[in-house]
């Protein structure tokens, strides 16, 4: 378990990370989202012991990252946004060096490097100079060094940045496989990537944690909870007239839809969505106008991200916390 409590980082008068707290359980893949300058990389650098905090605590399985750094760092594998590769070495030579730096016993290094090479599918490239490898294979080398020593926690900062679409797919598949054996914390600007891979999402904006929940729960709670699509056997004017008597409907854009056999409308709602749906159903049933479809509109992760990060924080808004995985 990784526990972050009241973490703060200041650079003079600028607060990069502002009193954030969260707990990451083992056995999951977490997504870490935020706009440029939000404090994501700063938080990751503090969590891995690469940067000191101005205040707060970070513990890795009970080991304080500052007070018990040696033991805590043994539990973490870290891929920074720019992998620290020695391009005049081969992946095998580089990984042997990193294994030594991590304190892995000399007799175990060949087997440990071979395991990391196999897990990241670098076998055919292990003997080539790193400077001659593609961006995708360099990222694999960076991930391989994070795997050395079999740390239970893998932290990846923008692992697919700069890759072509095929390389992105390959790295995503690799991250999913890592999630079967490790707890993975993944930072990314690609929202679809986080939505496809991660089981839970942390969103940080202006240095503050503004959300921590599953993508599915965030979709239910935010942005589109007050919208609904309606399709009924009626004209647009009839739909408008029937909905005028439903107090929960505050807006309606209706148009004919021959393919659907009637009218399709986009509704804006207030209050409880279930109560609104019931009132709409009863109004149409009483008028003898069949409802063919009535569907709440769910927000996607992109809309959620925009809603939570576009405005300056007031300091009073409580973050949306995880309800459980």
C-alpha cells in the first residue's frame, strides 16, 4: 500500500503540490491525470524519493520514503518521462549496470536481466546499441530497468509519449501484463489510454487532488448526469408540449427522426434523474404516445477531465473520492 498524506511542494512563492492525500491499494492499475503544470510529475518524483517535499509524508508498505528511503525505494520501479538511458550501451549492458546500482547480488544479475528482457520482449534487441533502437524499444528498455528487482510498485510517467500508434498499442498491452503482477501507477495525457487501461483514476489540477474514483463512477456522477435522449412516436411539437408539463425538464431540443419512426429529443434535466424519467414516462403514457427509447447521457473521461480542471480551485471544493474498486 502506498499512502500519501498532506503532501505539499513549494518552489518559493509557487505551490506545485498543495496538501494532497490518497491511498493506493495493491493489485490495481491507477491512472494519474492532470494538465501540464498541474503537479503530476512533481508528485511522482516525491513518491519515488527523487525529490524532497516541503511538507507531508509518503509511505511505501509502511516505509517512509524520506526516513527509510533505502527500504522504500527497493519496493518501487520508476520510469521517468525521459528515460535515463546510456545510448552507447546495449540494453543488456545497461540493465546489468542498473541491476548493480540497485544492489542486486552479482550472481543473480544475469537471471534478473534475462527476466526483465523477456517480460518487455526485448530479446531480439538486447545486443544492439540503445542509440540505434526505435523510440518504442527505448521505452521498453526504460520499463525493463524499472522491473529489475521485482518491485511490487511500478510508476510510469508518460510511458507512451512520442510513440507511433502501433508502439502505443504494444506499450499498453505490456502495461496490462505488468498489472497482473505489480501495482501500476500510470501518468498520461492520453485520456482514452487511461480509460482503456486503468481501474481507478486520480485527477490533479492546480496542485490539488480533485477526483479519485473509477472511470465508470466518474462518468455516472459528473457532467452529463442532467442530460437524456428521448425517442418517441410523436411530432417535435407534441414532444415539446408533453415535456412542458414535466417540472424536471428544463430544456428540450426535438427534431424529426424518420429512421427511428418518430421524434428524437435531447433533454436537460434538474433534480433526480430517475424521478424525471418516471414523470416523462407517465406524461407520454397518459397521452398515448409510445416512448421508443429513453437513455441518460453519460460523460466520457475527456469531458470529466475538462470539467474538473478548467477552473481555478476555490479552495472549498471537496475532491471526488473513490467509492471502492
